[in-house]
């Protein structure tokens, strides 16, 4: 099988097949495009003509080079056109019957030394290989959409695949400028195996009316730095495709987190499959468009909305990084801020931290010296919560411990004036349990900032069953004033972001436990294939493994789903004191500062 892959056939000229064909042709390979639909073939040629024309206009290739690329791409309607190919990549619909038929026919057409690759992301490569006359030459070659732009390629081996075939396609992927990741044969492989569980939970969250589609998507984009929200991504992928992948994953894992949310079936069977049909979770201007148009579910301006309370001064309780960051946010927005800690020395240290942060902003040109001085002058450091007597909004940012927070809110209840809004920044504890520590639970709400507070735009606004409407309105108005994006969610573990993020992180740990893939391959797969700013293990080490474990335990306790039980490896690392970057060792080792 040590053969040059100069002529490559691509079977199936949909969006993915067309993208793969473009990548191959532009890299100098002779490409045989095969599709039973003449319209699909014409569209594939038109897409290549359009993309290469753009490349010429941008000066990336010459007109002569464009002509050579176009000449290397030929289309046919018959599989027999693949006879001269040294590699065949099938990208036909996700159906065993269709794929098996393609492979059976190819067995009688191509050379015995030709490699046969399936582009599946959900079906068993082993099962497809087992029915081939030459199972040793069958493997998976999973590109990501859009193929010309996405760097990741998963190279999938079955127990039957010959190593030379794997080596040949791995070398091909590298020559195309891609990053190949070697994985074993299981539904979803690495990237989709982690991604689709997360997407499924987002669909279930929406279906439960826990949060709006807009808030779920905004939360994950702004809270995690993702390029797209999960529901918009489901529309892009195709809701029917997502359902197929999840069905395959559930059949293998029997993990309830992979059981497709009923809304996916309902939308699929109604033909509302996402962008390609013009409607899915969102409505689009036309089939195939990416332009969202308003529909019956689009939030509108409600003229009868409740007015919020007046907020001129804000108290921030705490002396850590989060408390300092929140105080800085309010001060820069023009609020008078009282920063209270347990003792004047701690409060002064926290204010000093804010001064350094403001100075860095001036040095980077993000803030004027005048604005820095004004913000710092608006902050009063206090050694006691008694200084909160006149604040309109009190924000708690102390340790994530229910007893500690309840005691603090009991004090706020006595100190703060009637009508003051009391907000907790908890990321995992029940807000209502904190509210019940006061005699005015209607004034208590969750206001979950993200770290670092000055930079992160998201705030999860968490109202309990007891929170007053005007308190909710007040916090949303304040978020607008401090230039944060508020998303509404109910009082349950994890709110939006952590409830979707941490099961994904936990599943990544389980992949390592099962020796399915390495830390580096998983991190690379999620960054290159999913557009994540950090891989799951990079993120876990930054967050802190002890913090991550605590959140996982809260989620498992709240939802009682076995799939949410913390991975044993996470528990073992925490027990060993390996907590991530802050201790110098977590999933990886770090140089001590």
C-alpha cells in the first residue's frame, strides 16, 4: 500500500464532498467527483469556480493556477469512473445501506491496492470494512465542515485496518495542510463524540423552556468564547444529521446524555432540519441561507415591562479576584462603589489590585488617565459590611460555600436599607437557599459574572420563584449600564454555561480514562474541529480541578443522571493535590512561578 495518492475519487458531492474535492484539487491532486445527481455535480463545479475566482481576486493564486485547479476536477455520475483512483473517499448520506452498497460496488471497480475511506462521523467503520472484500484497506477519514477552512482531520482505524493505509492517508492529510488525529472506531470519534453530547443537552435545555434559544446561544458564545451557540450550530450541521449521530452514540454508550432530545425528532420529522430547509431552531430568509429572520419566538420590545429600581451606588462584598473585577466594572460605569472585605487591610489590598488593573488598561490605550482616576475615586474600601447601609445594590462575591453565603446574606439583610437589591455571584449553589437566609427573599437574585469580570461580557441573571419582577428588571438594566450581556435562567445547578460546559469536560476525561485518545489529541480535536479557544484539558487546568470537581458533584446531585457522575480520574487528581496551574500540576505539569 506504499503508493502515491495522486488520483483521488470523491463519492458524494454535497457540501462536504465538494469541500474535500476543492481541498484536494487545490493541493495538486487529480480529483474524480462522483454523484448520481447531475445538479449536485454542476453545483460542485460552480462552487470550485467561485472559490478559485475569489482566490484570484485576493491575489492568492494566479489566473493560470486557477485554470489548472479547475482542470484537475472532473465529475461523473457512475462509480466506474473511480477505477483509476488510488484513494476513494465516500461522503454519501449517513446510512449503512447506502455506504455498504458503495463499498460493495467499489470492490469490483478499483485496484486491490486502492484505499477506501469513509467520511462517516456516526457509523461503524469496522462494520463497513467487514463487508468489504479487502477490509484491511478500509478506514475513516473524517473532515470537518467547511473542509477548506477547518484544519482537523480524524483518521479512524478499525481492528482490521492495515497500518500502511493509515500512514498513507495521514501523510496525505498533512500534505493538505491539515492536522490529522489518529482515533479508534466508535461513534462520534473524538470531536463529535464530545460536541454532540453538548449540543444534545443544549437542545434538551431549550425544550424544557429553561432558557430562550437566544440566551442559550449567547451564553455559550460569550461565556466560553465559542464561535457559535449550540442551537445555531445544530441548525448549521442539520438537525436530522445530529439526531443520526446521537442515535449511533446512544446505541453504543447507553448514556442518557446521548439519547437524542425529543425536540430533535420532532423537528426532523417535520422537515425543519435547520439552515438547509430554511427553518430549525431559528427561521432563515430561505433554504440554505445563514441569515436569521424574526419569527414568533423572537424576543420583542415589551411595552408593559416592569420598571426597575433606581441604582446609584453598589456594594461589593469580597476581596478576591472576582470581587475586585466586579467592583472595577461598576466603578468604570460611573457607579459609586463600596468594596467591603473582612478587615480594612484586605479591602485596601483589593482596591490596590483594581488600581493595577486600571493602570494596565491605560498602558494598553483602553482607558484614559482621567477615566482611571475617576473610577478609582468612586471606590471606597471598607473593612465591614456596615458600609453597605446606603447602597442600592449589594453584590456578594465570596467563597463558593453555601453556609458562608447564607451567613453573609443574613448580615446584608440587617445592614442594607429596605428596597436594596441583594445579588449573589454563585456559579453553582441554589440562589433560593441563599435568599431564604434573609427576611426579604423577593429582593434576592443571582448575578453570575464570569472571570475576568472586566473582560467577560456575559452575566447570567438567575431569578428564583420568590424574586420580585422589579428586582429582575433592575439587574437587567444595570447589566446594560455596565455593558454586559444578561441572559435569563432559572435557579438550578449550573445555570446555562456550567450545566452545558462541565458534562462536556467530564466526558473528555472519560475518553482519556478509557485510553481512547490522548490529552493532546483531544485538545487539538476540539480546538481545530470545534473552534474552541482552549481544549478541555487546558481549560480544566485553568479553572482548577478542585473547582471543576465541585461543580460536577453539584450537577450530579441535582440531576441524578449517572452520566454526570464525576470521572474517577478527576477525583483521583484532586485527592492527590494536583489541581491544575495553581499547584503546578493537573492534567499537565507547569513551571512554578
